[in-house]
C-alpha cells in the first residue's frame, strides 16, 4: 500500500448558546442588640459569588450568594463627631436561579457570572432594620466539548496521485480548571501623620501581572492595590492609597503535563482590614482565591475530501462535525468621557474620596476586519459633603449607566456572522469637580476580545487505499487486527460489507461499541460490495 494516512483524536468545543436574565433579590438586615441604632445609611455594598453553575436541559442552573456590608452613622449623633459603624453580613442573600439557554444539556461546559446592576434600601421606623433590594443579572455561556477523530494529513508515493481538500482551524478546548488559595497575613505601616482609629472601607484590587507555564507547574505573580477610607484620631474622614501593597506568587501543578497550553487566570480577594492603634498601622488578613482555566490551543489541518488518480483508489468515510474556529484575539485600551450630575437626594460635594466603575449593558457587532462595541459605565462615588459641619460627613452616590461609550476594534480576518467573546474592565477613573453638583469623568477601560467562527463541516474520519478486486478471491480470509484497523477499513480493503463481517464474527456484537482490539482474529467473508 502506498497511501499514508494520519488520523488524530482532537478535543474541540462548539458554542451552544448564551443568554442572560435579571432578577430582584430581597432581604432584611437586622442590627445586633449591642449595635447603636441607624441615623443615616452611608452605603450598603454588595459582593456576588456564583458558587455553582451546571447545565441542564435548555438551561443553566446557578447557585450562589451575595455578601453585604453596611456602613452607617449612629442615631446618637448630636453635634459630636459622627459615630460611624460597619457591619458585615456574610451570605446575606442566597440565590438558586437559572438562565435559559436553548440546546444546553447536562454535562456541557458552562461559564457563568452574576453582575450587580443596582441596589435600593429602605430604613424602617425602628431605625434597626433595613429592607434591601438587589438587581442582579445572571449570564451564562454554554459550550459542547467533544472528541472527534479526523484525518489531518494524507500523502501517496508516486507515480500514484492524491488530491486533498483540507481546512485549517485554530481550536481552543478547556482541558480542566485548577484552583488554589494563598493565605495573606501582613501588617502595613501608614505613611501619614494621621493616626488610624477605624477603617471604614478597604478597596482591594488584586492584579495578575505574569503567568509562567512549565511542563509540571503554572506560576502566577501579581500585586494588590489598596485604597483605605478611615477615621483619624479627631474622627475626620481620611483616605490613603497604597499601590502594590502586597506582591504575591502562587503555583499550581500542571496536570496537563505540557507547556503548550493557554491559561486564563482569575483572582478574588477575601480580605479583612483592621487598624492597629498601637503602632499606627493596619493589618491585612484573609485569602486570595485563584481560578485557572487551562486550554489546549493549537492550529490543526482537517481533511474534507480525498480523491486518488494514476491507479490509486481511495475510499473515505465522512462525518459532520461542529467546532469553534478561533479567528483572532486582541486586547485594546480606550477612553470614555462624560458628565454626571448629583440628584437632589445627595448634598453638594466638597471632596471626592474614591470612585469605582464597572461596565454594563455591553453589545457588539462584527463587521469586516473590525468589531463595533458599545455599552455604558456605572460609577460609584464616595465623597465628603459640603456642609458647615467641620467633620465633613461621608456619602456615597451611585450613577447607573453614567458614561456611555463606543469602541471600534480593528481585528483582522473577522466577518459578519462570527461570534465575539468580550470582557471589558475599568482600568482607571479620573473625576474632576466642575461645581459641587457636577462631575466630569475621564475613564480608561480595556477590552479583551476573542472572535470565533462556528464551523459545521463534513470531514474525513477514516480513509483507506482500496486494492483491485481479485478475479477469483477466496471465500474466507482470516486476518489478525492491527492497531489502526477498523471494521469499516477492513470491509473496504477486502471488498465486503460491515454486516457480512459481523455475521461471521458474532462475538463482536457483545462488545460496546463493537470495537476491534489489536490481536483479534477475524473471519472476513469475501464478496463484491454491491451496496
């Protein structure tokens, strides 16, 4: 035989669908018996965690919880320094919900998240109970992971000739998810003359700066940026930024045993920050939790058709497969500007302490060699109010969809009909006061874009060179099975049928799924293939 065939088992993914759904979740917060009653709520800050997400028939089931942190001024405030209180409610709201994704089935790969779009509260007349409504958007993307056998290369020795039709694809398939945690326990001195009396809020931003993949392990390194809001010894509100406060390095075993993988890491901080009055420092304690999605990423050739000539007869078996062809990826930074106005619910601004932003309501359109992106950025502004009170009371104002943006990402090879996977993060927010009710916002954001082409193709899964039919073949031929033999190949090589081989080797039907093993002895009935 002069035909050389290369067959491979490929791990591929195909997008089944994605969808989102919104829900309003409710709870009631009660103060403990020893806590002072509430005079004014400064803020209630939510943090959403999806603890489990699983595909079911035409939907994705999600479970998780929302932590709430309440900061308020005690009711006993009477011209004295405000008595600020901080109360944490772990798992204040638990949820069990679903997102409809048509075509989803149990066992499929799920990517899910819960985004907090808004929060409202109402303080009851007893000044000790707060009703809370949280608007949450659940999003889910479902992919089918499967193995396909494919002919990826074919050649023939001259003088015979072989025409090969093939396609080239870039595939990414998630191999596994690795998780780990890093315990954090550190004391940091405050580089200010103020004495920290009480920490009201700690904004913690962990950043992964480098990912190193080796054959036996994967190493992440990064840093924590901190921003504190605290009371000094005179009960005045102060803030302090501490960039690169805690460098970290963490490693996980690389169970894939190959360095040729793509890693998508995520890190979440679960940290508590407390003031140390004795030495004017603060302690940082808790965990950094890491999640690493490990992907096989490679370019492959798949044969769609084989045709022999010059005395070569080739038969091939095809199957229809679906896969996601990764067309291109790109990261692009951009800026958005806008003006936001305080409503009458909030007092005028004296000084902005800190701000936070998140991207919401993102939509996109894929065109030739570019992707059009639009959305909005919601902003939370913590500020000191402009009043006659020397202690400058603290407020937090939320502006939903405050700054709309549009972005054009030039990315080669993309066309209409392709699908974008898009993640957008706010990198930096600069706020300037135009007046005490008007803020000019300048926001830098970064888009991580991957464009995939859903592909459905008939591909060659088996191929064999067919020898000429003998003029007077034997009635039966006995063969010993080799590693690359299949029932289909043997039927073509010996000009018989699958059913004829199974009838002559009835013991094969007891195997699932009638698989040949190297060394098996088969009885091959010889006859001309008529069907």
